[in-house]
C-alpha cells in the first residue's frame, strides 16, 4: 500500500501562475530535493514534517472538499515528484483535472505521469541558492518541459525573480529555453516577483525590464502571488 508524507490538504484559491483565481484543492507533500532561499513553505522542505497518508485517504479528503466552483486538484510541496507513483494512483481515482507544481528537476519521475492536465514548472536562478546549483539543474528542467510537451500536457514555466536578479542571467536563461524547448509548441513563462511586494518598493522598474527582456524570446506574463494580497493560504 502506497503512502506519502502529507503536510495538509485544503481548498483555496490558486494564487500563482496561469490558473490564478481558480478554486483548487491543494495536496501539499512534505520533502524537497532543493533548498531555495526564497521558499515560502519551509515546513514542507523536510519529509519529517508530514504525516504518512494512504492514497485512499487523500482521495477521500479530496471528495469531502469538493465544491461547485472547483477547477482542479493541485499537487504541491515541497517537491511532489518525490511521490510520482502515489500521485498517479490518486489521479486515477478522482474525476477532477490535475495540476502539478514542480521544480522539474526529476525528469524520470515526471515521465511516469501520463494523466496530468496542467503543470507549473519552476525554473531556478543562481540567486535562488547559495551556490551555482541552478546551472547544473537547468538541463533537467528543460528535459522535463519537453517530456510534458511530448505528452501534450499543458505546461508553463514560472520564474521567481528577486530585487537582486541579474538581467544578464535572465537573458541567458531565456535564450536557452527558446533554443532547447520543443520547437513545435509554444510555451509561456510567468514572472513571479518574490513576496512580500514591499521588497520591490525601491526598484519596481526591474520587473518591467525583466518582462521586456524575456518577451524578446517567448510569451511572458507578470503575476504576483495573489493569495499573499488576499491573506489566504
């Protein structure tokens, strides 16, 4: 019987990315293979902070939380791809669109998921870590995007930007994404200014510069974290 460490299962409004404003049921897994310095769900970094739950338990809670305005179920974390087989089993037992929020660094695990409807893939920058790890994992992130596109799963990339994000690094990233992602399909990238928005009081101009720069290479949107403004989970 498959089990996975779960931090929480709750219903709320999606506050990020292209599904912003949609009612979702969130299944938050504990445990992550990265250690990003901007993480806003630090409790989910360690698997020890979750409680082991079965697939049937998660399915039961999802069914209990259904509402008439429900759009999809979000599998988030932490890094939910650490539990790809578990997620597969849950999706196969619910009749609700599925949404995966992932860092995309585990392409072999993402390849196991054929029944996803939407994916938000978080591309990392150098300033997200205390080392040069971002460049090392970009290959896997791009590989994951191409796997999802080949499966005709709706995927977009999310890029969390900080006030000290470097335009030169972002342009290098945008060029690589344009060159290495499946040429037969288009993809959007969502710029997400790191929260709280007060961090940007001194230089909101940078957000516009980043958008203009990425727009040279692909479709781009800027969407801050709506749930932070609404003060909801």
